[in-house]
């Protein structure tokens, strides 16, 4: 199973960084022309889902969706992968060459 990691610019307490197994992914929504919100099953077992808000190049929702779909798919080479999708603190943004244009800021919301 793949694990997706996200971190805000300051990781000083809970809710600023999170890692989710691919199996907890629920879906994504275009929330503005430059943001897409990913939803994951609540990590603290509440009724409210966790969300990750990713900023990206304008009108690149399809590319972000393709990127996330490619990360969720199991690999034929390895069964467990730790994948840094967006790490604002260290300036790491995955692209897989598809032009999604992920950028700062990253917002991790755990309710």
C-alpha cells in the first residue's frame, strides 16, 4: 500500500503534517481556480474527514487528479511506498512530470 505525506510550512504540533494510506483516500474537489482539496477518512475516527488543501497552477485540477490517482495505484515494483506529495517546510512538491504545478501553501486540516 502507498502512503501519502503532506506538511505545512511549520510543523510544530499536531495537524501540521499528516500521512495517509491510499486506502483512506475519499476524493478531491476543485475549491478555487488554484486550489484542490483532498479528503481522507478521519485519522482520529470522528465523523469529520481530514482534508489537505493543495495550491497549484491555475486551472490544473485535472492534472492534480491524475497525479493523485497515479500515487494511489499500487506499484508492480514495490507494495509499500512512502510518497512525499507536498512538503512546504522542505520545499518538496511532487509533479511526476504532469504539470500540476503544486506550490506553497499546503494546508493540513485534522478535526
